[in-house]
């Protein structure tokens, strides 16, 4: 009985919170392929200085594009720099290359996951700076950073995967 009451209570609170749009910083981010709704509830800290949003959702009909982890490999031989910032720049550039193959851009990304080897404050600062440079409008996707001890290849320092949304009327 307690479980049922708790579930009803949680559902009611969720509905109430969802219905209170005035409590959210809602941005309808228009792009070439449709619209992404970014929400940063005012009851939570502002994540934009840290280059992410609390949530992102597609608006309209379409399909999701799931992008495998992109490393900082610089060429067709997947050369990896020993410099962390260089790998970050190329990981984001590689992400943009995959998006472009669908006719999409970074503003179509709903969610990214960052795997970072030996995460520290300096690497986080570099990541944040490069996100700001890539997402020029500063309407960032939802994001999760996961510190890891190692990635697929010995010299990989970062890997970024993403989920994007392609509006139905987009071809390719």
C-alpha cells in the first residue's frame, strides 16, 4: 500500500512540476532541421557556463541519430596528438563531420556523453572552452561526463558520443 501511495505521490509531483513551465528557462532552439527545446529549471543551478544544459528534447516528428564515440583522431590513420586540447578539438570536429553527413549540425544534438581519461579540473576547463567555441549560440545539449582510466587505444584521452534529432522533412 505504501508503495502505491508513494508512486501516486511521485506521479502527482511530476505532473505538477511538468505543468509549471514558468519555473523553467525554456529555449526553443531553431536550426536548419527543426527545433530543439532546451530546459534549465530555475530551481537548479545555471549550467551554461559549464557548457551543458539540464535537458533537451526534440520538437516535431523525425528520427534520432545515435553517434558512436568520436575520438580525437586527426586523419584517416586516426593519429592521436599527445596534447589534450588537440584531441578535444578533433573529437568535436569528428562529431561535426558525422552530423554533417546527415545534414545536421551541433544544434541538432540532444545529448552528449564524454569519456575523459584521468579527468581533472584543467581538462574540464579545456573541454568547457572548446564546447563554448563549438556551440557558438551557447544552447548546449544535455551532457554527462564520465571519468575513465583508459579508452580503446592507448593514446586516446577523450571520446564523445551523441544523440541527435533529424526532423522528418530532412533528407538523407
